[in-house]
C-alpha cells in the first residue's frame, strides 16, 4: 500500500524519470523541489535557463550517473537547482560560480527554499580566475556565463574532465550567425566540433544547449 501511494504521488507532482529505488528514498525532497520549481516556473528572468533546459541537464546527469559538477554562471539559481536535484540522487555535488553578489545572495535563498543547499558549493567569485584553480576530476560542466569566454572556460576545464564526462554550454545555436552577443557561442561551437576527442550535438528545444561528451 505504501509503494502504491508513493507511485501515485510521484505521478501527480510530475517528477521526471529516475530510478525507482531512489524515488522511494528521496520522495520528500523530490516533492519539495518540484513544488518550488513549479511555483517559480514563470519568474526566472534574470539570465536563467528555461524549464525545459533544466530538465535536460537533470536527465543528462541521471542517465550518466555523474557526481562531480561545475556550473559557470549561477545567476539566481534555476539551473543549479535542477543540477543539484540530480546530484542528490547520484551522491554528487555541484560547485557553482557567480560574480554578482546580489544574484549570488538570491540564489542562496532559492537553494535553501528548494531544499538542495547541501548538494551545492556556491562561490562568489570571478570565474575567469576561479575556473583555472579548480581541481578535478570533473564529470559534468554547465557553462552559462559570458559567451565570449566560453572557449576559454572549456580549455581550462577540459584537462580535468573525465573520459565519458559531459561539457554543456547554454545559448548555443548553429543558426545564430549575426545575432548580437552570439559571436562567442558560434566560435565556441566551431571549436568543440573540431575536437577529435569530443562528440558534440546541439539541443534546440529550449534556449540552445551544446552537449559535448568526452570520448
């Protein structure tokens, strides 16, 4: 009877796919995070990702069992909540970096309300400097900061990204040539697609997510 109740609850709140054992272990957190995400679904405006991209990041982490992640560009925390939620199931933790203190403080409050603070190491810092200092190994990266620095962030973190790991970058669309502010993302996409040790695709269902798996 208990299992039937939990299954019905999961269906009602719309929790994304995950292993059944972890569903039973984490149901209380799942419901708390999903309620937070649903309540705030239409308010993420300040340099945050759309809901569909958050779910895509979540699914990538779960499907590959990643546990060591870095996010460049926290903003107010939408993407980090999705990533941390996934890490709550794999036993992982996210380092997320934000340079603007007001966004950083708002993100901390959001992490607390969503119930995922223990899975996040949030740092107020300049990613240009901090990324170069990070120690590996990593198996997941999400880049969503200054677009002109995307290629450099990749070059800094690729050496400590494990084989089978995934480097994702937001607002990357092959058809965005000529669009203001997109030069950096096009240069980045050209760069990663030219690497023989990475396989890169672009998901255009949301804001444009370049997904690069290290061979």
